[in-house]
């Protein structure tokens, strides 16, 4: 179960490559058990696949407002986070612990979480997921910084 279930139900878009499929499935089960709606964009097995395809699908769901947040899992989380952050309006944080999960939401208003299945264990991933979903964006001085990020995205070809 996702620790300390949220007070409102969320729609979460999940995606993983072959290196992250087992952890993605575990997170999906915990989210469903906590009462959240899970939209699984794959992959579903250990056969080698290309992580950008799954990052694209999850990011499109966020951009189209079909999901509140996205969760991407690959071996290290690096490839998924790079692929996700190429999308305007996506702020993907690659995190390895509860503190960075909390801060990526509080300070960066991240809407996608990237995890490395070969880097963190299942229990840590569940703790990270809870912290990410439980933390609200602080706003304030962080709004100014997000505006600059959005401006940079708009001017980049």
C-alpha cells in the first residue's frame, strides 16, 4: 500500500521499459490498493524496448490532462527523465530518496516522477511515491523560477 493514502483519489499514468517493468507493476498495485486510478502505458514484460516510447505516452497523458501525475521507471531513471523533460509543460524529477521526492514537488512542482529500478529498492520506491504524491507545491519564490523554465521551453526550438 502507498503509505498514508492521499485524501483525494488521483489519476496516475505509469510507464516503464524492460528494466523497470517489475517495479512499475509493484507501484501500480500499491496505487490501486490506495484507491487511485492507474493508467498503465507499458511495457508489460522483460523483452528489450525503447524507453522514449513509454516516456512519450505518459507525458502525452499529462499534457492532455488525462492524468494528474506520471511515474516513469527504467533501470536508472536517467533515460526516462531526459526523455520526459523534452516535453513542454513536463517537469520530471529523477529522485533516489524521500527528501528529493518531497523537494521536487515542493520547489519544482514536478508532475512526473522518474525512478531507477536498479538503483533503489521496492520499499524505498514506495516511500518516494508517497512523499511525491503527499507534497504540495509551495509556490511563492518558486513561481518565479518555474516561469523562467516555461519561458526557456517556449523559446527553445
